[in-house]
C-alpha cells in the first residue's frame, strides 16, 4: 500500500505533531510512503543532522520513502513530484500551481523577485512546464528565511505569527482565493503536466478537501498545523481512499473515510 502525507511541519511550534513517534500507527504495514512537502522547515533553525534524523526515522519504518520538496523544505531531496508507475496517481506539494508560489504570503514580493532572478540565471528553465516551474520555485525558496521563528513556542511570538498571517487583510483574502482556485488551476494544467493522471494529490494550502473536475479527482491533504486538520491518502490497487486523521491518546490514527475513488484502467 502507498500512503501519502503532507505538511507535517515537524518542529514548528504551530504543528500538532510533537514527536515523529506519534506517527507510528500510520506507518505500520505501509509499503511506500510519500511525504509531499513541508515535512519540516530546513531553511530556519535546523541543521543537516536534524534533517537526516527525520529521514532516518521514516526509512527505518517504511521500506520505500519519497521525500518530496515543499516551499519550507526546498532542498530536502531532488524529488519535486512523483507518480505511480502507471501515472494514474500523481503528487506534488502544490506551490507549482501558483505563479507566485505563495500568493497569500507577506513575503510574496520578496519571493517574486527571487523567482525572477532565478529565471534570469536559468533561462533553460521554462516556468510553463512542471519541472521548470518547480525548479525555479525551489531555487527561490532555498535560503529564504521565515519572518518568525517557527520553533519559538512563546505566547508573544505566537501572537506575532498570527499578526503576520492575517495582516494586512489582503492575506486571508488571498488564502481564500487560493483555496477556491486550486482545483481549477490543477485541472487546467493536468493534461500537460500529468497526462495520465486520474488523481492529483497536493498540500501547501492547508485546506483538506476533495474536488471532482470532470474525470480528474483533486485532493488536498491539509496540514498538521492550523484548525482545519489533515487527510491521508492511501493507494491500494485500483482504490484511492482518503481518510481524515485524528489524534487519539497522543498518537495519529486513521479517522473516518472522506472519499473513495476507483481508478480506471490505465
């Protein structure tokens, strides 16, 4: 069975994932695991040994682990997206579907400038292709510091983080627009970027939801941060199941079934 998780944000003070060991119920019996970006924030506060200990934890429990990059861990691996061998299920963190990567961020102007610089430095990278867009975003996000220290748990610092997330007012409005537009953005590029895909799995926007766009199913797995919670995606044979995750007695477990998709023959 393939299992897909995203946006763990491990060691971020805002995450509900306090210890990696709390994920062990979700790792038992899994043959392959895709961690679909923002597993941690390796641009702020983490050293290489910290990141390697995270890799070691998952690889010691699951036979095959794919660490896909996100905007907070842009160099955790060289895998920016992946697909099942038949191409029917694809996953990428989600920032590639937005030209500005994180259009709701207070750092948008800085990130836009870094993307433009990357485009000038790498004319061979085409922002209209999946690989080109992701490569440019990863270059732009590498070394980008956070406005706030993600590991600082103090109340004052948490208040400061809330202010940076909700002020100015255009930020929550931009987030709502991102939630609303995401499935249509994916459906628009899927024929070019994922030509055989029947299911596309993303994270990034922290909004757990399943959408249907014609024959394409779009899944956002939410996040371990914030009030909206997280989903997990399981692929077994021709069945794709989405469950809500729940925290019970300090351990993460499968909750109720949200949706089930039967894949068509490849």
